[in-house]
C-alpha cells in the first residue's frame, strides 16, 4: 500500500534502487531506499566513501533516474516526467551547490548569478538588480564584477550559493559544499545554510565532516546502498 504524500512532505522515496551495468553484470549501488523529507527540514547525508551518497543526491536532484522504485517530488511521480519537464522542475524547485563550485570561468560573479534567470520572465534590468541583491546577501556586494579566478574558494562558493538561490527554489541540495574550503570559509558557508534553514528552505547536504553535518537537524547515514540510520536531533 502506498499512501499519498503528507501535506508538508516535499520528498518521498519508496523502494528506490540504482544499479549500473558493466557488460551484463549488475552493480547495485543503491539497494532499497525509503526516505521522506518534510518542508523546512535540514538533513545531512553521511556515510563512508562509495556508500552511494552522490548517487542518491543525483536522484534526489533529478539529475539521474533510479533503476526502480518511486520518487514523489511535491507529490508528483518523477518517473512520469519527460526530460524537459524534469529540467523545468529542477530549474524551478531545486538549487544546487557542488564541491567544485561549477562556476563558468569566463563570466563575472554577477553574470554567473544571472545565468539561471535566463529562461524566466524578468527584464534584463530586473535580473541584474536581483542578482546584485543576492550577491550582497551572501556578503559579496564588493565582488560582483570579479571573475571566479580572482576570488577565494569561499567567495566562489558563496557566488555558487547566490546562483543556486536566484530562482527562489524551495529545496537546496549541496554535495560536499565545504569539501574544498578552509575552516574559516566552511563556517561562512555553513552560516549561510543556517540562515536559509531559518527562512524555511528545505536543505539536503552530503558531507563527510561531522562539524558540517552538525548544522543539520537530521542525519541520514548511508551504508552499502541503504539507510542504516536516520537520526533526528544532534549527532551522538
Ligand atoms: N557511472 C558509474 N558506473 C559504475 N559504477 C558507478 C558509477 N557511478 C558510481 N558508481 C559506483 O557507485 C558507488 C557509489 O558511488 P557514489 O559516488 O554515490 O558514492 P559516495 O558515497 O558519494 O562516495 P564518496 O564519498 O567517495 O564521494 C561506487 O562504488 C562507485 O564506484
């Protein structure tokens, strides 16, 4: 039996599996994942290298499709969306932050943040104003015309966060966002995530750093392709 989505449930995975095939040999990476995430939760995903964290994140982010199981995003079955509906959903509902920032090197901070608005309805001037405000909100008002190569890792990651937020997505997904940062920049970035959580965003964060995971209120531990622990509250 599959009940419908709860009112505030934004994500429900039921029996999700993901395998790769090397020749005819099946390599199971996610075996059976059941996971429900409610609006406004801040969830860390942890687990040893190779446990399937990035694979799970790519499925959650609609960047990859599962081999089996059901994924309801805002109550809609993701498997029923075609590729362009999936791309649209991704662009509107989810903001992504990656370990390696993924900024376009030939565009300024400002133009990197403007980029995701290109398919929206705003005029050029409004897009620019909105991007400037977003960069100011992550403490980069004095860096808007800098190129990525002219910024520190922490500054680049803050540009990437501004870009992730520019279409006002309800969900932020971050895969090792502090993996390339020193402890000072890590703190700056995590304080931004905390603020976003306070504003009501749903945040899903893959990390292997306990200090980083500690910012989240719930901790999902993956081992060998399944959830071995789901801890609500502080880490033991
Ligand atoms: N395209 C692929 N083809 C075959 N196997 C893959 C592919 N992508 C990932 N895998 C395998 O899936 C497993 C899980 O990978 P994944 O990147 O999700 O792990 P992870 O928990 O994020 O690890 P890490 O902490 O090292 O980033 C690994 O054993 C990996 O070799």
